[in-house]
C-alpha cells in the first residue's frame, strides 16, 4: 500500500495532513504567499514521482523506503525545517531593506509609513536613492575637462593664426611684382591703342584703360591676369537696348543691342554697322575683329625687343588675349585680355561669349546666343565693397583668403571671384561683425554659405536676383565642389594649403 501526504498552506500557517484526514503537523510561519487560501497540493509517494516545478512554494515527497508513521514523521519534519528556513531568509531581507531605508531617509514622524507601503513612492524614487549610494568620483583628480567656451575660443584663435599666416605667406603678392604687372599692362594697352587709331580710325572708340583685380587689390597668389578695356561709343538714336529676359531666349543678365531708326540713319551711318547680324550688334563679330588686330596685325616681336619682354598672342579661344613674359629670365607670365565694352544708358556691357557658345556639344539654335552682351556690375561691386569695408573691416582679407583657397584646390577652381564677391555681399546682410578679430568666424561662414549654394546649384546675383551665377557651371563640377566644401566645413583649416 502506498501512502500520500497532503500539504495545506494558508497565510500564516503550514499544515501537513495524513491520509486519514487528521492534521499531523501544523506550525505558524512568517512567509507571505501569493497563493490563495486553502490551497491543497497532493504529491503521491512513489519512487518514480516527477520533481515538482521550481516555482512551487512548498514540496513534500515521501521516499519509497520511508513507510509507516516513522517515514511520515521524518518528511514532515523536513518540510517544516524548509519552511522555517524560508521564513528566516524572508525576515532577514525585510530587516535589511528597513535598515537601509531608515539610514537614508530624512527624519520624519514616528509612525511614518515605510517606503514600500507609501502611495507616493515609485521606481523613480528608488533609482534616485540608489544613485545617491553610489561611490562619488574623485574630485581631486589632476585631469580637468576644459570649459566648452574656453576650448572653442582657443580653437578660434588657432584658426585665426593659421588664416593670418596663410594670408601673409600665400595670398599676399609682393609689391614689386604688382608694380611690374601694371607697368607691362600699360605698355601693351598703349601699343594696342596706337595701332587701332592708325588702322581703324573710323571706329568710334574711347580711351583704352587697364583694369583687373590687380588694380583693386583683390588679386591673390600671383599677379598674372589683367584686362585692357576698349570702350565703344554708340549713338542712342541708332541703337536700342533690349534686356535678355524680355526676348525669346529669356536669359537674364544678358542684353541685345538692336539697330533702329534705319529710315533716318541709314546703314553705314555708324562705324559699327559692319558688325550687325540680323539687326543686332554682334559681340562675336566685334571680338573677332579685335582678336585679328591684336594677335595677327601687331608686330609683337619687334615691340618685345624694344620693351625688354616677350609677347606671345594666344591664338585659341573667342577672346583676344596676349601672354606676356617678363623678368630677368622671363620667369613671370602675365595674361592680358582685350575686352570691348559699351556703356549704354545706365548699364555697362562687355563682349563676353555666352557659355552656350563655349560648350563642346552645342544645342540647336545656339547661333541665337552670338548677339548677347553680358551685363557688367564691376563699378557697383567696387563701390559696395568700399562701403562695407570702410577701411577697418576684414571683408577684403576674408574674400582674398577664400579666393586663394579655391585657386589652390583643383576641385574648386570653377568658383570665380564673381561668385565669392556676391556671396559675401549676401552674407553681409545677415552678419554685421567684420572686425579683424572676426576673420575666422567670417571665413567659416563663407564656407558654409558656399556649401549651401553649391548644394542648391544656385547663387543669386546681389544686384539682380533673377540671375543665377552658377548657371554657366555644369552640374558635375558643382557636385564635386560641394563634396570638397562639405569636408572643409567640418575642418576649415584643411583647405589652407601652400
């Protein structure tokens, strides 16, 4: 015959029942159970009995060799001992919690409720109290993290020092080189003027003059580019200005010059009637005439022998240009460009080829762009820059540094002075601090502004917002420059190469 024992567990009391139904053992306990009252669990006394699950609160099993009342007494005592041990462990844990709570809590009323019974207590309070018991860091450590403001200021001083050194060593051009470039340009301009007056006296021209960034102090690195401007005189009774955005071509920033009043002033009345195509004065035809005069007609070898330098006409391209080599060993090269210009009413126009004419693959109807003259705002740009700088600002220094950066990096050479100048004008409308000590901040601002403009593929003309200055730059070149500027914004000093 096999026996089985029944274990009954009520809150506060443990009862072991015999098969006959009488309570064999009954003892009080402090263990709190989550099981409902009057829960009875039966475990058959069998040698093949499967062990109870681990989460069962109490387990009583009888061994096959423990038969009779002695075996039941043995197992009852064993169960009682286990229950008593669990009660002791629970009481110890409860006492430890009360001890730590009382040591951290502020003095309160004598009958205050414990923390685990308080309605206002939460897990957040428990975590905060636990953080307070963590060991504190060693405040006497020799390492000190520098304040963020001082660290940023120190970095700005370092960048300012690098910019100043880059400006003095790379950007700045020796004054003797600048003076020599101006002298050579003036000699070339005088030779061109005398030759045109002799060979083309019928052309109504103004006084030729030398121009370029060498003369306004914006040239950087080398004094290797100047311009000889050839002013053309037009009679407003014979010629009419047509803005490019009002034509079928719809090209803002460009203009057409139409021949008018032919009934009153027949063709041939103006010295420029020979350069009219389709009723419009063609800058392409005018440019070809000056190119032929400058490159093919003037005897530059004999003049070079007289002046002590060597002149080589540039035979390619749509503009008239000369390469002048001067110096003791002809080590300096100067590119002199001859540019016809017209001051018509309130605008100044220059004979610059439209970008569509310079592309390898020309679209259909590209011949219509041959009659376009480009608007020039050089005079307005100079006045604006002088007004902003007022003799004490860092506008010119910042502009020259960024221009030198674009010239010393191959991926950025498509960015011209015109782009940077108008970009700075837009930036000046938002930022008014341009003192010499603000050079580092404004340098970073210009890089960020340029990066944003390259990302959009648009940079608006400051004096004519209908003109996109990036319109003549292909998309791939803009994307390449944008990638370089993205890295430069994170590390501004990385572009300061020598």
